C-alpha cells in the first residue's frame, strides 16, 4: 500500500491544504509533504494522528476494497463431470452470493441430481435439446428456448429422454448446487 499517496488522496478528498492538515494533526507541513511523497514514513502513532485529523481510523485507512470481478471466462469455470450429468459452475464461488447460476449438461438418458425441498426459487432456460422437469409427482416437458421457474417446495430434478445432449442454464437462490 502506498501510504503517502493514500494520505494525499484523503486530504484532497476532505478539501484540506497541507497547512490545514498540519494544524489539525499537530505536525509540520514539511513532514506531511515528505510523508505524502513517501520520502519519510510516519510511526504508527503519528499515522494514527494524521488519519484521525482526516476524520478516519486506521482500520478504515488500511481496508482495501477488493475489485469485484464482473466478467468470467471459460477458464474461470469449474466443471464437475458425473456419470449422468455435468455441472459447469459458470460463476466461481457463488455460495457467498444470493443466487447461483450453473450450466447443466445432460447426455442421452441423463438425469440431474435430485434437489430437496428448500425455501428458495429456481429458474431454468433450455439452451439445447429437451428435458423433462420432474416436480414432485408432476412432469413437464421443457424444450429448447423454453424456461421453467419454480419454488423449492418439492423434490425435483431434470431428465433427458432424447438422443441429443441437453444444456440448461439453471439459476437458484439461495445457492444449492
């Protein structure tokens, strides 16, 4: 972390001159100038005085916001190949998010895992092929270009009775895959 640059950013953000910060922190203008240019390093106690004079705290000062990744490429995906299906986690580490999208591939005769009843909701979009959505005792055919939306009240799963692979974008909230 570039401490001097961060102090200068905070000072400018607060609309303070070096002289005003020096007065508030009881330090010299020259010392603060050297600190901002990384020519000298303040002790922890002095840094605390500077940061407090800027209306912040050491914990806030050192907190670094991680840049949130927005776009994911194929190399970021995690693929879990099973005998009857393949799950592609297309957004990594979604268990910390409110929803979880996966790309489910079902080969001929493939069946997804059975999802137990839960308090969330799910959405699916059939990208290729055709699947049967088994929801409790009911069965629904969902073809390419069609979608399904359900609450997690019942046991449910997908099956592929066709000769071609089916691909389904399946999104759940909360994450459950």
